[in-house]
């Protein structure tokens, strides 16, 4: 082989080596690119995940803001009143502490290592002052936020011994109460705060009238649970509207207490969820008794049945027999009726805003009825009703007669409940006299105005 041939082979070999090297180089570069692309994709995926989480958080914030706005709007209860008639009673924070921290929390707070992330709601409990205030009809629910009211409701079930007696899972009780809260709408009046007030008044009557000595624990469980559930998912428009407007509820329940039947149905839909069933330890027969008792009481809150229920109770009260199941059921119906419409039992500064809330809800309904060409009740018409005229008749002919009848059985409620009702009646009658005098002056001015012109 000549030197020239060797040189050609060597050059060819070098070319092959160069090409192989370039191929390896490209392969390495491709791998590097793949790695880089993979890393970038991972980073992008992470960013997308984080952005997605942000979107979820933003949406949650939006919902929270919307909920807060609705709650604030529902609290703006006096916008329909003339400025010179607005009553803005001054209400301060409670003069007593709402909660007491546990000893362990107090000790932990003194240390630099205190971990706020591990601090839960169960690290505090209701203060002694709050526990005592909850037992009184004077309790002011306006000073409490929803989560605080839930804690108070929870306390009532524990304090009455219902949790222990019926082996109710405390976590299930919490979940049930949260679900109850979520199923009350943000109406001006028929909302979760109203639910709380009715239940708190029931708790107050149980304590004041020593009903634990008269009733069974099952009776107390029915009374409290019916109070909690009695207005679930209330739409803010009463039975008269439902029937006249031929709504789905009126059609479903054949015009017979459509709202109250709906409240019962929602209540037991909630109980059908295992996580919210505080009756899970009851056998079928006992649950049937609880269910029937709760339904009976909720249906009794239909004011269309007021005369019927009160007349039945009047026939029994003078010879009342706690051993007679019919007597006891009738009393329980009257008790939940008392609690449902008990706002005027409370101090003026607590009761007054509720009148504004109720009138606002009435006016919303009557405005819709006018728009839809439906009949309008005079006591709901913003052009005809005033606070004094709305309250005087209701207190004189509904509240006082009912509470005075209950007073025959429980004389102890006279000072705490009946007397405040009488004072409220007198106050509204005085306000009506002032209104009438002002209207008369205004009328005389209007009548004399043409004569002055002449």
C-alpha cells in the first residue's frame, strides 16, 4: 500500500470520527434540550398549579366579600324610615367578656414559642358571664357574630345535658349547626340570627320555668331542635304570597302551611346526611318520635293556626296534666310560638331593630305583590303602616294574651316576660299619640295654606 493510499484512509477515518463525534454531540445536545424542556415544563406546570390555586383563593375571597356585603345590607334595616323617625339606640360592646381562655392557652401565650397556627377554637370557652346571660330573655344577639352564636347554641345543648344523655357526637353537633347556619338565607328578618334568638329564648324559658323538672329529656331535645330548624331556607315571602303567587312551594304542599312544611323537609334532609345526623344513636322507633315531635312544633309556628292552638291550650291550662301526652304536646306548641314571636319581650334597644327588619321584609314583599298584581295586606304596605300601628295591635291582641295564658302555668314569667310586653305596648301607644298629633298639625297647615294665599 502506497503512502498516498494510507493518507486517504487516514483522512477518511478522521472524517468518520468527526461525523461520529458530531452525532454524539447532537445526541448530547438533544438530551440537554430534553432535560431543559422537561425542567421548563415542570416549572410551567408548577406555575399553572399556583395560579390555579390563586384563582381558587380569589374566587373564595370574592364569595366571602359578596357574603359580607349581603350581611351588611341585611343589617341596614332602617333605610325605609323617615330621618326624623329613626331610632338609633346606642348599644355598646358587652360589659362582660364573651370568652375565657383555657389555663393551658394562658400559659402558652407567655412563651415566645407560642404557635398561633395550632390554636383552635376549642382553646377557649364561654365566660361565666356569657353563660349566665344566655339564660335570660334580655340577651342581646346583635353583639354576636355567626360563629359566636354557633358556639352559644352548642353550649346550650351541652348545658341541658342533651349531648351526654343521647350520646351525641360533639363533632357531629358542630357540623350540624354549621349546616343549619348555611341553610338560612340572608333575609332582613327570617335569617340565622332570628333562628338563634328563637332558640335562645326557648333555652331561657326552659331555665326560667324549670322545664327540666316537668319535661323528659326527649321533650327538651324536640323543643330545642324545632327552634333551631323552624325557619330553615325561608325565602323572605310569607305563606300568603306563596299561595297567591302559586309558587312551587304552594303547589307542592297544596296551600297548607307551605313554608312550615318546607322548613321541616329541609331540616330532615340535613339529618339524612350521616355527618350531620345528631340522632344517629336513636333506634328507629325513638327517631320516629323525635321526627314527629319536631314536625308538629315547626308546623305550629304558622300564624294562621294561632287562634286554634291558643284556644286548645286555654281549655287545658287550668287543669293541666303533665302525664297527659296531649297536654304536653299542646304546651310545647305554645312554647315554640311564644319564642318565635318573642322579640318584644327583650329590652327596647334589642327589640327595636327587629321591628325595622320585619318591616323591611314586609315592604319587599308588598312591593313585589304590587308589581305582580297580587293582593297586598295593609300591615305590609309601606304607604299605610308605621312602626307604632304595626306593633300595638300585635302586642295587645297576640303577644300579651298568649304570654298571660302561659303565665297561669308559670307565674315566674310575669316579671321577666309579660311586664316587658306591657311596657312595650305602652311605649308604642305613646309614639302613636305623638305621630297622630304631628299628623294633625301637618293636616291643619295644609288646610290653611290656600286661605293664606287668598
